[in-house]
C-alpha cells in the first residue's frame, strides 16, 4: 500500500519553505472552510448588507445578493483547494445577475465595489484565523499568508471588473429601455425633500395634489421581455376596476418589478384585497402589494412606503403561495412587515411564544388556525365553529390542545403575544416554524 506524506506543516522544513508546502497548507485550509461554506456566506452577507447602503431594502434584492455572496465564497474556496488560476474561471450566474439587478434599481456602482472589498477583507480574516489555529512554523506561516493574500486579491479584482462591466452595460441599456422613462424622476420625488414637484408633474403627466394608492407588482421567475408590458397592463386594469380618476403612473424597477400609483382625485377608495383577486388572472403569475390611500405628496410617498412594507411580507422566501395579493391594511400586515426585516429574531420569538405550536406539521397548522380564529372572534367558540364549519365541542378541544402546546417547556405568554405570533405564522409560514423532530 502506498504511504502518503504527512501534511507540510508536520514535516521537517527548511528555513525557506517551498511553494508546494504553502499550496498544500492552503488546500488544507480550504477543505476546512468547505465544511463551513454556508455559515461563512450567510455571516458575510449579513455583515455586508448591514454596512453597505442600498443592499438590504428589498427582499428579492437581498435574496439575489445572498446567492451572489454564496457563489463567490464557493468559487474562492474551490480556487484555494485546487490552486486554480483566475484566468480559467467564469463568474457565477448569481454574481452577474446581482450586478444587473443593482443597475436596474439605480443602486450606485460604488456600493457594489465596496461590497466586494468588504467580502475580500472578511475572507482574509477567516483564513488568517485558520492559519493561527494551525500554529505553523513562522517561515511557512508567512509563505501561506503571502500566497493566500495574492490569490484572494487577484480573485476579487477579477470578479469586480467582470460585474462592473455587466453593471455599466445594463445601466446604459436600462436607462433607454421602454417602461423606465419616469424612474429617475419618481426616485427623486420619493427621496428628495426639496423635490421639484412641478417638473415631476410635467414629465409624468401625473398630478400630486390628489389621493394616491400605491402598488408594487412583480412576476416571480419570469424574465421575458413581455413581463413589464404585462405588469403595466395589470396596473391599468386595476385602475379601471377600482374606478380611478385617471390612468395609473407606472415605472419599471427591474426586469420583473414595477411600481404604480392610482389617482383618485379627492376621493378615498376603500380597498379590499379579496376584491382585488377578482381583477388579477392567476394564470399570469402576477403578484402585488397595496398601500393605503394617501393625499398629496406626503400621501404619494406614504402609500408607497406601505406597499413596500407589505412587499417585505410577501417577499419572504418560503411564504405561502396563496398570498398573491397582500395589502398593508390587511390584519396583522403592518406589524408583521416590521418583524419580517429581522427574521432571525422573529423566528426565535415565535418559537418561544408558541412552543410546540410552532412546529411545521399539518396538526400544528390546524391548531394554529383554530386558535387564531378564536382570538379574531373575541374568543367566541360559537363564531369560531361557524367560520371553520366545525362542531362547537371540536373547537373547544382544539383550543385546549393549542393553548397547552404554547406552554410546553416555556413560561405562559400573554394572549396578545400568542395572537401576534399566530399572525406571523400565517404570513411567513415555514420561514419562522421549526421542522418536526
């Protein structure tokens, strides 16, 4: 049987170690990092999104950004493990797509560059910690640090140039694309306190001194050129269905997302998301969120902020597909939209409050729905039984079981906390639930 040599840091080394020794140690480090790949990518994504502006203001943007970070971490670990030349690589699809989305959203290119530099520094820190852990002889440790730094810097320089080229090309194309005519003007009136409202109204033909209803429309998983036309058509269909005073203002945000405002003069429409479902063909795959009506420039902005908040709820990965339309005015959405921005803390809180009721099983789901309905009906067994078409005794049994489940292994919680946690489960689904044992 062939005997394999010991790792280089365990062999007798000369004062100036050979490059092969450093490469072998780096490969050992890479194999260690491979086992922590997902953990590294998640921590790096959270750190960069927290420190770099514009990267955490949209759940779908966050999801694509996290995929980009994970792809780059995976590729870099592969490069380190196999001593691959950067010239032989191709950028990951997620990294390029993330750059395209940032260009479409008018996120400054310096945010993209800063994100890569922060990722580079974080990866170097992680590798240096591994070198310290190995307690290598000083000459070998120095050679490993030098080689690692060279590889990581070269990789980040290479990928940054690639994604910046993609960003600039997409920015130029998107600026001239149909459907983005008003985007920069809309961004300005939303974000600048001294926005020129007269110029906005002249360019868009949309009057601000009236009541507005903001919408966010998107079509997940569809990137065909026809998607933006479909979203534009859907917004205008909703304007007619809700008897708006004029045509909708629609602006494309990326290849499958649009923002819209419906004008209602001095009338405040009553919005019922159940009625909106009848105006949207489910076969088109369009999803939307709705703010509350608001008046003048302040209402234009506030209604949009509310639609964005509902969009955070609708955009959480794993949310039930039945939530194709989410209104900010729907019960629980306003509070859940705040909780959805810190999913780790929300998930821990829900599981603490609901105990065994926070398990992702059909039985627990049945008990959650029964208890939630019970609280919604002011704790009426009769109304709960009517709504769920159950016998009253069945409702009583389920309520007892559900409350017992919330107390399993934890101190009893206030029923208001339990009711809110149930609303969070209703909207965020498996994202906040615990897998069954």
